[in-house]
C-alpha cells in the first residue's frame, strides 16, 4: 500500500512538472497593436504612418522567414484616454496583443502604460512626450523610445536662454503633455538664470488662439513657449504671425515640432524656428535609405520621429524575442531582455535602455531653413548642435522612478 501511495505521489509530481514545462514553452506567435491618432490633430505625427513603420519592422526583422507568425492591427484612440483604454483592453483580451506601439497623446500614453503593467504586456511608447512615463509613473513593462518633455526642454529651452531669451511666457495645451512640457521647460529656464512670467492654458485642438496670444503679447516676455503639438502648434504660429508677435520683438519657441508641422507652415512662416528632435529623415545615408522605402509606401510625408521610433523600437523588440528563443507572452520578461541588449538600428544608431525604461540616444537642435536654403522636397532643417546621448535626457540619479534603486 505504501508503494502504491509513493507511486501515486511520484506520478502526480511528474504530471505537475510536465504542466509547468508546458506553461513555460515558448511559441513564435506575436501580435502587434498600433494604437494612435488616426484622424485627429496628431494623425500626421504617428497614426497611419506608424502602422506602415510597424509593418516595415515586421518584415525587416527577418523573423517571418524563420517561421514566426506576426500579425499587426491598428486602431484610433481619438486622443481620449477612455477610448484608448477600451480598445487596448479588447485587444489584450480578445486579439491577444503582445505589444503596443505609437500612442501619441500623453493622456492616452499614461493610461496604456498603466494597463500594460496590469496585464503584463509590452508597451513601446514613441508618441507620448510626458517624462512621467519614466518618472513617477514608470513601469517595468514600458520603454519610452524617442523623446520626452525633459529632452525637449533641455535642448530647445536651454539653448534659447543661453542666447538671451531669459524671460518666458507659455501657451500650454491643457492636458498631461502640455503640463509636463511647461513644467520641465520652466525648470530649465529657471536653472539657467531665466524667469517665467506666466502661462495661458488652452483646450486641445483649439481653433482660435487670439485671447491666449494677447496675454503672451502683453507679458512682454522675450520668448513665447508653445507647450503644445501638431495642429495646435501650427495654428498658434500662424495666428502669432497675424498678431505681429515676432515682428514686435518676441520670439516663438516651438517646444515640440515635427517635419509635418514645418511642411504645414511653409518655410516662409517657419524659417528661423529652433527646436529639438532625435530623428531627421535627411540626417545620413541610413536615414535617407529607410525614408525612401517608407515614402514608397506612405507617400504623404517622410517619417516623423514618432514613426521612426515605432520602427526602431519594434526592431529591438523582435531581437529580444529571438534572443529569448520565442515569445514568452510575459511583458516584464521581454522588456528586461530588451534592457540587457544594447540597441543598434539605422535610424537612431547605437544606444541602450535604462532601468527606468528610458531609451538613450543623441538629440539634435535644429533650425528651419530659409526658402532660399532648401534645395529639394522636405529639405527643411539645418543642424545647430548635437546633444550627446547621456546629456539629452534626465540623468538617472535624478529619476524618481521607483524601479531605480541604487542611485549613484
């Protein structure tokens, strides 16, 4: 009888081990969810172009030829956190999405980062700007790839203060992104000896900036900082010209500008603007080669830095999955592998992912060319300065991310 019981216990033990091994077995199936603004004021920044970039990354990963099955779906979050969260929940529960990309709009981005942590999927954010994604709301499931509000402030804000723009007034989009950008830029201005004279908060997707521009004009600030993006930025700049803001001696600072914004403004209006980006399609042979392929599919514009980030972050994600030997469908495990491996892609070059999820690479201070300086389509930027990778983003020792333990 004792032998029978022992045999039964052994059989149960072996069965349990077999079950554990089955659960740990890796497959080669991946589903990517491109969640962006497909129809609103940020659609040119990410949206449909991000979906194209994601498809290119899937093809360029080389995994399809090795027997992997990789599917891509896309959706429109409409710049509304509740809409984005509902789509994401359905994708995770029904579509079995493993990884999110794009996520332009910080309100949506922060909401999806929280959901990704709860459901243990991977969140590759190249669209949202809020530095809180790797700060107070950091997550072991999130990698913040392209840029953030600290980088924008550190690049453009510091350069303008150093060149004499020591008094500021902000026009700020009244949601998470605008608040973070004003906060981070104000800190840089003050740290470099400047003063912030005030700010005016405007609703997202504003058509009429007249009352806000009058406040900026009456402040007499040397710099009017535009803590907004997309259509809000271009509308503010166009209406500022009508109000004679620049003609009256004040300077506009577009704290977040994309090549699609410059195209919408035209060089006659935009020339002379300074801003910081981490990617420019015409930077080198590698970026030009990718951009040519991108524009063969997406004929609207060359890739923005958000769309470039979707591609680059997915390329590194796929490298991590291959290094793991398959897809564990475990977001933390995959992100940890991504952090272990140095990054290297043709769009952002060599870099790495920090403990707090911040992807580290150089940033560039650009100035918009005069019409006479532009020699071919989309030839809009001239490089003013390169900000080294370790100087571009908030130092790790200053991070408030709970994941960062032994700060040095």
